[in-house]
C-alpha cells in the first residue's frame, strides 16, 4: 500500500502474514498474539496476529517540522509515542511507547524500500532518527488517508449494540429517524473518546438524509449513518440506525444532504 504521509495506519510486517505492530497493553482482552515473529518486544511494541481494528495497533503518523521524511508514530490507544530506548544502536534494542519528549529517539524516518522486488506491493522502512537503525516491522496498511479513522462494519455494529437504540420506539416528529442517526453518530464519538487517548484525528461516521417515491407515488424520506468499506475505500456503507443493519445502496433513497 502507498504511504502518503500524515494519517492513521496499521504497521504490518512485510514478510509475516497478519502480523502488525501493537502496543503491549490490555492484550488480555484480545485474541492470542505471537511475539516470536518479530524482535520488537517489551512493554510497548510487539507482533500481533490480527486483522481486527483494535485501537492498540493503530498508529497516528505525523510529520516532524523541519525534517525530511521524518515522523512521530503515536499509538491511538495509549496516546504515547514510539521511543527507541535511549537511542541505542545495538541490535534488538527494545521499542517502547512513552510520553512525548521531542527527542530524536521518538523521530522516525519512513522511506520506501528501494531494494524490494518490483512485482511486490510497496514496502516501507522505518528508521530511527537517533540511532539510524531500523525497526524490524516495516510496510504499512492505510486505515485512513485524511486523518479520519474508518471503522469496520463489525465494530460499528458492536457500538450500535451497546446503545439502547434497538429497543427505542420511533415517534413521529418528537423522536424520529433523524434523531436515531444523530444519537448513533454521537455514540461513535463517545466510544472513540473512551477508547483512544491520542487525538488529532476524527472517526468517520456520517449522516445522510435521503428521499424516494414509494409504490403509491408518495415521496418518503429517511436518515442513515454512513461510513466507508475498510477494504475498499471507494465504497460507501449505509447503516440503519433503527435496527443496526447495513445497506450498500441506501435502500434506493437518493441523498439530498449529508455530513460527516
């Protein structure tokens, strides 16, 4: 995948399937992970076997002002930054997540691997500014290229399931479909506020207002929440806030207003 600068990324191992960099925090709540595949260990960065959108293996990459191709890498779950221990140059030096210091051991040069085989997808190397040594994980998978985090449909349905929208009765005018959509958008924001300690990015959960003509020739209207398909960001996914189900065509409703 193409690394395009500032954004939210999964940092995936180039040669081990489904292995991402993750912070070693709260993993008792997650599926079994495998530390043996990479050498970045200890309290911060480990190898994690998963394709889910867990917060502890999402990273906000920000350019460092005054440097070329140099970035900070901040974990969304902890809000802390990748930090090479004391900037040591020795192989196997542990990488932690620590509070920001502004030091060169928290700055990372990210450049394309020019020695890769031409037929393979683009790979990227992550080099520490202080030590000039490389992290054992390299490569990237973009979750959001414009500083918006795109959650999976499974995650959004889980958030919806934790609300009381499914048991709430719709009432004409006083609590109708647009109120359901507004509340679900707010619930996603509340989930993000509780889940992530890093800031500087948004969580994509838009609202769409649409209309269509029913079988009796009457114009009817509705409201949906919407997001993008994680594996294909060119596709829009619509969420019915009344029942938490999804649609890829908004059930034939034509949008006349939308927001994110």
